[in-house]
C-alpha cells in the first residue's frame, strides 16, 4: 500500500491580537530551529544518523532532565518551558535544512576538485548556511486539539506565555477517505493560513520495469512542454507504437502576453522610481499577479494531462528532462518572461507527477536531445517552418515540420511528443512494430484544398475531436479567456 498526500489550505479568520500571537510563535519557532542548526554544525556526526536517532541525540545535547542535568548546549539559553512537541518540530525543521546544506556543500567540493584536477581555478562560490530563518511552525500532536471542519484550538507562544487559542477556519472541507496529518501555521501577506497535509491509502503503482515486462497492453502518455502556443502536447501510444490520441493544451501565447505585459509595467515603474528600497518588495501587486497566474495555469495544465492519461488508460507519463534551461539575453521583460516560462515547465512536471501518482500513474523522463529536430518515423533531421513558408532549414518555435527523407508532415510539437515516446521505448528495448500515422502529404493537401476541405494547422485538439479552427474552435476550446486575471476551465 502507498499513501496519496495532498494539502488542505484553509484561511484563519481571527482577530488582530491573535495574529500578533501567531507572529510571536513563528519567531520563536525559527529561533529554536536556528539554534538546533548551530548545534548540528557543531556536531556534524548527527547527520550520519537516521532522523529518529538524530532527534534523540539532539535532545540529549540540549534538553535538561534529571538523567541529563548538564547538556552540552542547553536550550534554556533560548527560552524556558518550551513544549516537547514544539521543540521536536523545530529539530526536524533544522535537520532538513542541515541535510540540504551538507548535500550542497559536498556537491560543491566535488565540483571544485574536478575543476582543480583539470588545472583550472574554481570560480564558483561555496554554499553558505541560512542567513535568516522564515519557516512555518509545524503543529505536532499536543499542540492542537478539537479539530473540526470550521474551527481548531491551537497552542501558541503569545510573547509572554503559552496559551490555547480557538480560531475559525474558512475554505475547503476535508474530502472523504483522508486522514489529518500535522498542520502548519503559514503567513502570507497580511493573513494567516492553516496548511494541513491529508493522506489516503492507495494501491502502490507497479514499477516501470515490471510494467514493461508483464503488461503487453501497456499505454504511455508522452508530453512535450512548450513556452508558447500549446503549453503541452500529449500523445497516447501503446506498446506497438501506435498513436491512439493526441491532445493540445493551450494557452501559452496568452500566458506569455500576460506575463510580458506585467513585467513591462514593473520595468516602467522601476525606471520612474529610480531607487529600490532595500528589503522592501517593489510592485508587490504586479508580482503577485504573475505568480498567481503561473501557479493557477500550472495546476490546470497538469490536471488536464493526468485526466487525459486516465481517459485512455495510460499508466505512465513520459516527459523530457528540462533541468538546465537558461533564458537568452535581451530586454528585461523578454528575459524575465522566458525565465518564468521555464519555471512553469518545472511546475507543470512536479504537479503532474504527484497528481499522477495519486491516480496510480508513474512518471518518467528522457533525454531531450534532438526530440524536435528529428523525425519520429525515420529519425532523420526535419525542416521546421511556419504555414505559408517553404519547408527548409530549422526555425526555432515554428509550428510545422517536414522530413526530407520520408516526406512526413506533422505539427512540430506533436512530432516532438512522438520522439519522446520513441526514446522511452528504446530505453527498455521495445521494438515498435507499427509506426505512428502521418499527416497528408503536400499533394494531398492541395487536393483537399481544391475540394474545399483544406487541412488546417492543428493548433488545438480536444480529446476525441478533430482539429477545429476559426469560430468553432473559439467556441469549443477547453481554455477560456482569462477574466479579471483568473483562468476558467471549460
């Protein structure tokens, strides 16, 4: 059995006085976490232990008891009568940060040794410990009680004493079949939220290697992520390589335009101000618009991908490994737009991964080399061009592709998604018996055009539908136009 975990986010509706209590509680939590981080740095051997053993070791080093009256680094220097569950939550937070810092430091040392072995000077700076702590306080059992759908009673540090405070909660109620885990007090903007992980037991998905060996009817969903046009192009294929369905998920061009507009406004505001105050977020509302838009769109696209895979019974999602994308040099708005588009690709993958796992679908990634430059049918280089142009050369971002060897015409993003699937099959030694179907040739296009049925460029394709254009596409598209900065799902 496995566990499917999602986060239940609820707004805390409380008076201003209680908000000051939450702020004092979080400040103490970060102070204790920073203290334990220093303890770990002074006793590095703690990191070689498991989390449970490290927790016990750190408590012996800091907590005063009858058996341990003189700890090496007493916690009483930070505060008196700190509850055990509060202390242990801070220890686990410090352990996570210490393990992360140690891993990054080891990787840096290896890169430095590798560079110096070549006779070069390492210019990369080493990672540094956290300069400031801003972690959300986790509430372990004993720090909360009387949990209901619309209220909870929590124990917090008010700045002078520990007190139980009852607060009201607004937002989504817990779905059926899930169990509560330890909640967190999260501060965003001028409001406080309660984030509660909730778990549900599910059947463990079968490992990829075992699925390949034991399931002759396996289906995969290969996804090509883009920056504009269709944000994701998904193709369902079976073990023979046959293409069962393709789905184009927009609206990348609209997302780029919205992001570029807000970044342009930020740039103009900065040029008018001249000086940005240190430690103060400039243009906070515009930055929040960009973040919220990208976050919302990432969740919607990832949800559509998983739903499409479920509809056709695919048990695997195949992505490209896109971990080293860097924006090109240019104006601030263009460079910032590209950078955030790359970030959104990562969000879509991460969100689709956990949503797919909750649905019993596993995720894999392949090497992205030449997925857009080679033909999915014969592997030869393709010409990438736009409609109305000659199929020559390779134009980055163009929507059509044509192979000069097998004369295969296709949408360039769909061809890339097919190549992603080909790479996955090749990794496990699967020989494709049936090749994916090709679009009509240029002569067939001309005949269709003469007959009044010209083949249109597949800029959007819904599940189980043919490509649609013009007013019909505008009426049937699954993504509606943003209204008031928010996307609506059709």
